[in-house]
């Protein structure tokens, strides 16, 4: 596991750069839903109001990455690696237009439902 709470693969960093050029400031939010709903969402910065229970886990290429604090504790404070996979999603995450989706990998979230494309 990396020392940082959130890191990213080269493909994920490249997609964040493309999205940043297209949309401006971004934010990432790790969803706590079941199966396909547990994928991170990439949104315009401020599109989702960050609540008092949301934890800023760190930044990926200058993009803040948030997770629900209770969820992070329940998952035993994992370190995440933001990655990119082919196939768009049914969610409103910005990368879907590019025919890809973000996913997070960690020891606590390696189940198939956390990494499957939607559809």
C-alpha cells in the first residue's frame, strides 16, 4: 500500500488532465453505494456540496478527493489508487463522455462490484 491515502495511475491522471482542460476545476467523490454505485464520481468543483461528514482524503493532480468519513472508518482507512477502465457509466460522472470510468482499488474494495463497468 502507498503511504498516501490517494494516488493515481497514469491513465487516470491523463483523463483528469483532459477533463480539467474541458471542464475547469474538478472534484472527486468516492461513492459509498453498493456495487456499481461505489465508483468514484468526477464532478465540477462545487457541484456536490461537501457535508460535515465528508473527509478530504487528499488530492490527485490538484483535484480534491472526498469520501464519507464514516465509510472511510468502516473500510479500515484504506489507501486508494484511482484508476481508469474502459466503458462508460450510467452515472453523471464527467468521464463517461469519453467512454471510460474511474474506479478505485484498495485492499478493502477489491470486490468485482467495485470495479465493474456499468451497463
